[in-house]
């Protein structure tokens, strides 16, 4: 513990019970070892980890996870949200559909959706729900769930008889869901890049390690003369290092959290954080 400068913990957003448990442990360690506390925004942790690992300087950030879907850009010591989901997050959408298809949770539902989508050959029509800079995903989920009750749907992906050609497979639905939703995310990200004149785009969050999303975003970035920055599952998925990285940046600027204010909250937006470490 003598090597540590401070104790960083996630203030939010997130699920209540884990946040409370971590805050309690952080306060205990702070008191036991007389180390200052630094409360960290979970979303900012993802951004700063992505910037550190990839070397992106001032990118438009697409933050996609099970609980968040946001397009973010930095301005005047604040990560400003240009667009976001109006209902459910993209990771939540993918995970819920994986459960409908009875896909395994190992290693994750979203990963298994991605693998299943690689075998898809048919693009079924789904709502394309961009609303300005925002997206809506709940209606898309409702429609694609309805396809599993369609008379053409074959859960095992195989025709019932020799001339049964007009079929829809689980792989087709996974493929269609990814293509539609990811196209929406690429569109609103491109608008943000055009608005601020950025040539960089950084994808963070658990869904950010999806290779198809990275491929589609990379095509868009290159067509604009820009560059995509992304990481693999080691850094995209929630991890302690990202909280330490964001907390250390705050600590170096002299920002710490008094014990009496070392609370946690399930609602802590990205644009509520004072980003003191950036000019």
C-alpha cells in the first residue's frame, strides 16, 4: 500500500448494490492507510482508458455498453454528449435478443450474437430509428423478437423440407440486428465528427470490441480521411484499470473526494464531470 498515491472508486453510474459495496471498501481502505479518495465517473473511465491505450488525441467518442449508448466529444473541460439512446442501450438490446434465441452467456451474450451474425445471409427489414442525433432501440428489439414467431423462422437454421427455401434463421436475425443498429450508430457518430471537424473516432465500452462495429466505423472514418481508434476486450469491457487511470488524472490535478462526500449514485452523466486534466 505504500506504493499507492490514492484510492480510486466508481461513483457511478451503475447498479446500486455494487456501487455501494465498492464505495464502502474504498472508504475503509482510505481510512486504514490514510490515502486520499478519488471518485470516478464510470463513463469517463472508459474514455480515458481508450485515449491512453490507443493514443487518440481529441476524438469523437462512441461509448457503447450494456447500460449506455452515447456519442461524446470534448469541449471546455467537459465531455459533452452529442447524441444518445432514448430508451435502452445497444448492449442491453443485443443481450436481451440473445436470451430470446437461447444463446449462451459464456463468454457473453453479445459475443455470441456477433459470432452467430457472421453466418447470417439474409437481411430482414427492421426499423431504422435515428432521431436527430439520438437513437431508439426498443422498437427494433420488439420487431426482431416478433420475427422469431414468423412462420418462416427456423430455430435450428435448417429447412423443414427440400423446397423450403424462404426461411429465416437465428443467424439471419443476429446479422440483421447488428447491421441495422450499427449503421445507426455510425451515422450519428459521423454527424458529430462533421460538426466539430474531427478526424478521429474512438469506440469504448463493452460493445466496442465487436469487430463488425469496428469494421463499419473504420470504413466511415477512412472515407472522411480520418482514423478509427479501438481496443479489444481487455480494455473495452469494464475493468479496474480504467477507473485507476481516470482517478489518477484527477488526482494529479489536485482533485480528491472528501470522506463526507464519498457517495455513489446510479445516475451520474458523462457531461457532469469537470475534466480538469484537459486543456
